[in-house]
C-alpha cells in the first residue's frame, strides 16, 4: 500500500510503502454475510420482476 503525506506547514510531500494489518476474520464474515443477504434479497426481487414481465408478454401474445 502506498501512503501519501503532505506536511501542512512546508507543503513537502512524502510517500511510504508498506502493508496494512489484516482485517479480523469475524469482521469480514459479518460484512460478507450481510452482503450475501442483501444480494439474495435483490435477486429474489429481480426474479419477481422477470416473472411479471413474462406474465405481461404471455397475456399480450395471441
């Protein structure tokens, strides 16, 4: 990771290279579980929209 720092008084810019500490696994699992839940909910609503479109198309077909 690259970090850019600017000294407010002098305007001197410096860069540092290094790693960031890993995220705790429990934090990642919690966040990803919520993302999964929201994705699943969105997908279910999308399926309802497709079914609605199919019904309209079927009703308009001769």
